[in-house]
């Protein structure tokens, strides 16, 4: 196989059993709502945007089973791409990311209102009203390779500040999204510079690692408290990791896009590495060298797990004040 870091990772977490939430208690299937009598935020918690990323679904399932209710506002939990999740096979755990297309690339108005049809587009259109009404979105994901948790914010200062305020060690990643489609966290009002809506995407760690579930539960609860839907004293014992001062955010400036399937990192990067000198060799692509473009370049989510021409293999960024 081409590429350092393409080894198989153990499936430490058993897939969640989500049958209790199949009917949906309002509107579309696989949607659950928990509401307060007091006014407050409209919180949207989403998991299984990718069918093989289920640490967030385990955290959502645990939250729903806990019986916790918001003190203010409404919490809506959505298990997004159940069609892909049903295909999960621990013997081929990377194969069930989606059915027809990436669910997290269809969130432009043009796609949602356009003529195209796919399993993922159909589901996105079903839950779109829930996304439209949300004042706060937490989209729970995980990563192909082992890495410390990341909070992806987009570029708006309000999202960066909210993420930094959560008291987690998660690295905040400031980026402009993907060239091949719009993520849910970048959809419509979430991307309005004049608006007030907050949207974060958590990359909790490697897909099937115990630590990813711990990170997902920690961020989920801190998100609910920071949005004032719940109080700190409402959080079940053991759900919060120790308070931490987050590192300075990383602003993504460049992407390394594979030109071939013969792409190899020069070492087993895990993400978060700071390469001190510009012009340092980090990879080869069909025999051509790939160098860092500037000093103190941070590597973000390096992976050749889904390697093919046109796929991003690593993002490059700078730390910012």
C-alpha cells in the first residue's frame, strides 16, 4: 500500500444500537427532541454524518438514555446518515463513509434546491428544516488516523471564540471549508458574518478509539452548558474531562492534494506536528517532493486512508493569536 500511516486501526468501540431512536419523536426518522418550558437556544446535535464515524453517535445515544432535559430552550439530536451506518462492517471499517456521496458536501442552497438525487441529498433535505431553525450546531465527527481532538470553526470570530471558551484541550482549526462542497457547519446562516448563529464541528480522534468517545461526551456537555441550555451541575459524573487551556488556533492556509495514488509521507505524522523550517520535505507524490511552504507550519489531519487523485492528504496552517 502507498503512504505511511495506511495501516488498519483496531475497532475498540462496538457500534451503537440505535433502534430506540428509529421512529423519531417529531418529524423525520432518527430525530429526537428534548425541550424545556423555558425559552432558550435551539441546539442541534448531529452524529453519523459519515456512516463509519460513530463515537459521536455513542455520545448522543448516552445523552438520550440519560434522561437529561434542557433547562432552557430545545435540544434536537439527529442521527444523520443511517443508510451508510447500516453498511458498517468491522472487517472493512473504512468502507461505509457514505452510500452515494459525501453527506457533508451537499449543504449549499444550489445542491439542496437542485435536481440531483442521492441517498445523502434526500436525507439532507429531510433534516434541513431542523438545521434552518438551529441557533447552535455541534456536528460530531472523528478522524481516519489517531490524533488529538480538533474543533473546526470556519473563519467567523464568534465560532472561534465559542470553541476557545469551552475549556477543552481541543485544537481549534480555522478554515474556509472544502472546495468540493459545503459542510453542514458552513450552511446558510451559520456562515453569515452579520449573524449570531454558532456552528462547530468536532473531530474527536480516531474513529473507533475509546478516547474519541470520551472527547465527544466532554465536548457535547461543555457545548450544552456554554450555550446555556444546561447548567454545569446537570452534567453526569464522569462525563467531563479535566478543564484545559486550549492552544492558540491554527489557521489553515494550504492543502496538499494528491495528484496520484503513489503518495507517501516521509514519516508517520499524526497531526499537530509543527515543522519549524520552510522547505522541509514531508511527502512524495508520484516521485515529486512535497515541502512545507513556511516556517512553523502545522500539519492538520494528515491521512492517506482515502487516497486517490484529487483528495486532500494534509492541511497546512499557522498558529494565530
